C-alpha cells in the first residue's frame, strides 16, 4: 500500500477513535477541514510539521502515527 494512502487511513482511524470530526481535528491542528479530508483520502501528503500538529491535536505521539502507517504498509 502507498504510504500516503496508509497514513490517511491511519489518521481517519485515530481521529474517529479520539471522537473527533474532521472539522474538530482541523481546528485543533490549525488547518482547513478539506485538507484533513484530502490527507485521509491519500490525495495530499502531510509534511513532518503537519504530522506533529495532527498528533498533538489527537493526543498521541507523532511516532505512533508513523508506526501505525508503517505497519499498514508492511502488512499490505
């Protein structure tokens, strides 16, 4: 699986587990909701800065998002 697509799938799962909507995550991370949607669909690729902002908004370590993405890529 493409890492960008895998990250998007991970972001969606972690976001929903945190009980956040795309809008709530976007507000907490300081981005537009459409950007969150595009990342989750694998259309846009987040920078390392954005990974850190998403992680902070979700209350997880940035390394956790990368770790989950890596596992998804390797298992596909």
